[in-house]
């Protein structure tokens, strides 16, 4: 059971934005982490995260070869195949000479090829140059095996509105496993929706290059396109501010909203990753969705006279962005209704303790009263901004949906504030 005890922090002192810190798990409170890193949108590495995870124990083997060699950790290919079974998995061919080529292959074939390359001492660099290095990524293993508790969400990332909603509705989620040999990589990008992300290394070492929001514009070419690959040399030539992180086994990295990044697997690696958002960055997510909708409207404006123009815009937005306006409003209103329903189960002081439980991701998280109130106030303020958007107030259904939730959250917040 994870206690997400958020307290108000009126000072919210700004952190030094010159480096990315490493913190031991449990060396900082949930409240301080929330305001210092999530709220200020600054990356951080958390160490000693996955020691007790099932995947850290069963997916790996550790052997001691004596004082001359020492201990060696290897991937337990046989266990993984036996536990997970032979199923189709998403893979990407990491060919440096072209864009990522995503496809599907059988899990046993992938693992056998990887294991054989290790056993045969095949050079991963040669493999990459030939365009045959394959990366298993964006794998929804948790959704495929919901009863297999192979990891635990670190408490600092427990307030996850995106996956809370998607798992409840049994929709496609944003919980992933990544596995790949040395020198596989993920090209330069920013995370979906403008979301936060976290990634925990179960095995191996990753090299991250991260750019603070806005620095990516220095890399635009004459066609206003960003590169697929960056290097420290190319960034230095453009006077780009950036950070390089070498993420080790058992470490989690928090990647904030709007931070473009590129990731290389320095060694063979396995990681667990989530994309997510919550009260801290929900307004940023809304602005991204609204901005992308306007781009869609502009691109297909020649068809504005078609009777289903609005429906087509929403369909394209969902296909390109991952969420459309209806999806987003449904998610926000779902979180509001769920937080309000928690009030009936409270039997402790509202601002410090409660037995209000969020059950998602196959675990139990407990939110204290201030956390619930903060979530609801954030939703209330957000929806008041959203109804001023002309696209929303021209739609009776969207406008009324927003107005109903505004009234519900207004009533709840007023009642709770009167209890002070």
C-alpha cells in the first residue's frame, strides 16, 4: 500500500537549474518531490528503486566468478520465455540511415536472436551499421499480463491520471517494457501529449541527452524540421543547453513535460517506462491538444463545408495525437468524479489523513485529503479555462459536460473549505 501524502508547500522554493540530481529512494518525501521536481518540471534520477521488484530478481541471474572476476549479472532468457510465453511483440529496426522501422515478431524469436548474438560474441556495432539491430519497445506487457506483478510504480509517480483512467476503462495504456541489445536507441523526440515520463533500468546502462523546453528550436532546419538524431557535438555547434545522464541499473529517471531527449543503450538493457500526467501538467496537456486540433482544422480547411467536418477533425486528432477533445474531457471528468466519490469513505482529518483509496495499476494508493482537494481545484480551474475556448463553447455537449463538472467541483471544494 502506497501513501501519497501531499501537503501544501507555500514556499515552493525554486531549485538550481544547472544540474540533474541523484536522490536515493526514500531520501525525499512525496510532498517535497511533488513540489520540487514535478511542479517545477525539472528532471531527477532516483536510485535504489527496483531492488525488490520481481523482474529485478527473476528476469536476471547473478553469478559470482570469484575475486579475480567478481559478480556478473546476466539476462535470464529461459525464465522470460517460460513466464511470458511466445507472443507477438512490437520491435523496431534501429537503422541509423533511415527512420525507425516498426514491426512485429514472435517473442521467442526475438529472445533467441538476442541470446545467440551474446553467446556468439557478435558485435552490436557491426549489427547496428548493417541495419539489423532490433529493439523491443513500447511493449504493453502489463496490459497483456495484468496479474503478473513484475514491478511497482515508484511512489513519487503514483498520481497518474492518464493510466488511472485508461486502466479503469480497459483502454490502451501508456505502461511499457523496453528490451534491447547494446547500441539500440530511441531517436530525438518529446513524449506523447507533452506528458511526463519515468523510466527505470532493470538491467544495463542508458545514455540520455535531455534539452530543456525551448532549446530544441535551435535545431530546426530551413524547413522547420527537427533532426532524428543529435550528438553532443551537434548541440555544442548550435549553443544548445543540454544535459547528459548515464542511467544505471536500479535507477529511475523522471523526464518532465516538454523536454526533448534521445536515448542510447550503452549496454544490453531492460527497462520499465510510463507516460503520465496529473494536476501539475494537465493544463499543458490541454494546450497541446487544443493547439493540435487547430493544426488539423487548418490542414483540412478545404473540407469545412462537409457535414461531418467536426467528426473528421476529431478522428484525425485522435489518430495523430493519441487523444481528441472528447477523450480528454472524459478523462478529466472521470478523475473529478472519482476524487469526489472518495469523500464518502473519509474517516480521518481531511487535510492530513484519510482512507481514500485509488485502486489502479493492480496496487492500492492512498491519497490524503489535501491531495484530493488540490486535484479537484486544479480540474475546476482548468475547465473554467477550457469553456472559454470557442471550439468548446460552440459545442453544446462539451460545454455542458464542462459546466456540470465545474459545478460539482465548486460545490465539493466550498463544502470542504467550510470545514476548516
